[in-house]
C-alpha cells in the first residue's frame, strides 16, 4: 500500500500534472510502473500519448507517476531506480523523444513509430546499458548515434519493410564520436535499415561487439561506412545467408586504427561510383596506425560499381596511404565469392594519385573464389581495365598468397605482381572465366613461387611469362595456357593437360624445360627430348600444342612408383576442380 504523500510530494505531483497539461518539454522522464514506491517495478505497460500514468521525473522512482505526452526534447530512461524486472513495453501510435536510455535488464520494446530528434553527434540518441530488444512494427527514425555498454547487446528487428519504411539509424556525419560507440553489440535480426551520411562503428574492439547483421536483416548505407576510426577500433559482421549490406559510399575498415569486417554468409554489395576514389579501403591513413582486416568465409562480397560512364567504382585498396611500418591492410578469403574490378596493394584513397610509402598489404586466398577485372576510370577522363597491382612508392611490402580456392576473371585482366602458390592448401585454380563461366583472359608476368601447383580452368587464355619457380604440377583442364617465355615453368616441374585443351609455346626461340609432360586423359607421359609443337601433337594424337617458334624439352619419364603417385595427384586435382565448378554453377 502506498504511503500518503507529504506536502512536498503533493507539490511535486501537482507540478508534474501541470507539466503534463503542456506536454513534456525539455525534461528527463523515467519509466515507472509502481507509482511512488522506490524503484520501477516490472518493465511493462504502454507508452502512449498522455493516457497511461507510467512516467516519473525522479531517477529513484520515489515520487508519483503521471501520464505525459513525450516531446521532441524529452530524454527518456527505461526504467527508474535499480530494482526493476524484465518485461515488455509497447509503443502506441507515433511518439517523439530526444533520446532513449535502456537501463532495465531484459527489456523487450515493441514499438510503433518513434522519431528521435537528437542531432548532437557528441550525445548518443540511444544508450543501452543492459540487454535490450526493440521489435519495430513502425518507423525507427534518426538514430544519430548508439552507445552500447561493453558486453551488452541491442537487438533491432523491424517488420516495416514497405516503400515508405523509415528505419533510419546511425545518421552521424563527420564527427569522431558518432555512429556505434561503447563496447557492446548492435544486432540487426530482421527488417530493412537505412543509414544517413557517414556513420562510424567504434565499439573499441575487433574481436567482439560492434554491428552484427543476422537473420533476415538488411542495411542500406546511403553514404560511407567506417569500421574503426580515430584511435577507436571497430567491428562489423554478417553471418546469415539472408542478411546483407548495400552501400553507395565508401567502406573503410580501419582508418587510423584497427578495424575488422567478418562475413561468413549473406551479401555485401558496393555500388559506389567515383571518378577519383577507391570504393573499399582495408586499412586507411587517418592520423594513426591503420590495421584493417576483411575476412570472407562465405556469401558474396561484391565491389563492382554500377557501370555508369564517367564514374569508377570497383576499386579495392589495401593499406591506403600507409605511411608507417606497422600500417597494414589484409584480405582473407577462405570461402564465398569475392568480385572486385581492381585490387590495389599499397594504393591510396584517390585512384589517380598517391600511394602508400610504408606498411604492408596482404591477400590470403585459401578457399572460395576471387574474381577480378572490369573497366575502371582512373581520373575521370578515360577507362582502363582493372587487375591486381602493387602501387608502393616507398618501403611498403605486399604478399599475394594463393593456397587454395579459385582466382578468376570477371573480365580480361593483367598483373605483374609476384604470387606465392601452395603450402597449406596445396595450390590454386586459376580460372580464365567469370562466375557464370563466360571466358576471359588473364595475363600474369610476375614471378610465381611456392611449393604448390596451378590448375588452369575456364575457357579463356591464361598467359604466364615470369621466371616462375613454383614446384607443383601445372594442370590444364580447360581453355588455353600460354607460356610467354621459356622459363614460365620450373625445370623440375610437371606440365599436365586434358585432351581438348590448348597449350601455346608463346615465345619465338628457345625451349621451355619441364621434368614430366603428361596427358591425363590418356594417362600417357611424353618421352624425354626436345620437341616441336607438331611432334608433341603427333605423339599424343591431339592438336593441343601450338608454337611461335619455341620448343618444349622433357627431361624424364617417371619410374612406375612415381608414375602412380603423379597419376593419383593429377586425378585428385581434376576432381577437385570439377567439384568446385559444380558448386559454383
């Protein structure tokens, strides 16, 4: 039973009632379901417009509650005191507030339309101190910034997916304290959400917290998105096949600090277009040491622009503008499909000028697929084909490690970068075709080294012309392999092919030397000697070989035991390629 109110309490109640009559204005209100009893009771009830008496102006919940209509400058806290219990609060109709603070453990918030008017980037419009769930059936508008305490989670879902949906959140722009802050997690589980301007994810960690898209949630980023900024680390994750992000501005992972983007499923689509700027930057100079990491183990990750003439888009840059030895950008691909027009190591935000002078750029392809190629605009005045390139102008280093998966061609592309094949995964499939098996050509003039091998697939032409030292098998399963010089394959290596493919000796003089030459269709090895293309075709009874004047030297025929091992390994390689292709079909 409530105790009688003292005179002072009655005066407070009267003042509150007068405030109600004029609607709530420039005040802080606390949710309280147990009247003047200290604390808030169960977090239940209906947030409506001046009907339910469930608000108090006392932080401890010790004075009488009243019915109010919250206003654009009302700061609302759920709940009063510290002894409340979990429950469900329902928002009726359209409600206004300046900010929301959730201090009640286990609160479920079933909302209609909520518009938060706070546009001060230094003060978050949503503060989450305990695990909170918001199930929105209406619009969630203008979340300028969200602060989630370390170890806590704000779960957002929306059934409002129509053309008039207004699920805005993270509308922060150009201020270092905005976006998602604090050490906790903002978890999107269902519905379509839209950001405004250029929000940041600054949860302070690359291993936990930040922004998580799961379930059937999607996010449309109308501007840029920065994961980690100005000395505060950030983390972004997509982990559901039906979740995804579409972005029209730049994605930056680790600007002047550490950033981490993890994708195990779902989709990421960059349709950013610019005549001058990179679309995605993994590690970007920003006044500190940048360490950006993007790890793709499933789903699709597309950096393709939109193909509008005069615009670029589709440029992914690692260690953009790096200027100290500890700066880095790393792309890990262990699954899924990644498509990018132009992959730049040690570049810059600008696609036309500037490069990194220090730090490192690393791509690790151990599974899944990386498709490269497409027309980009370097300076707005003309187009050029994308590819893979290192733009270092100082001491910056680069590493392209191909231990598994498929390196393919979204269009014709070239690269002079050094590449390493093998070790953990054994080798790489280089596919001269796109994901739909349309043939395109790939030209690699850099040195390919390592203990692994190369499986050539796809109907296009793969040209290798570097002084390559990799020791694994080169297996041609489709299309054409062009040896652009007479040292394109290690002298102790094995060159294998299936009937119906083509191998071009694309040099005018000299002889390419291989240890073994093997037709895996006929299970037949070439005898030692130096041979012309026509002699090779005669021996195998095929039209596989052509030449610009050079020859092929075979130094050995394997012993029976080696023959068996080679046959088994080549059969496994062919099976792996066919299996991988069937999964991508």
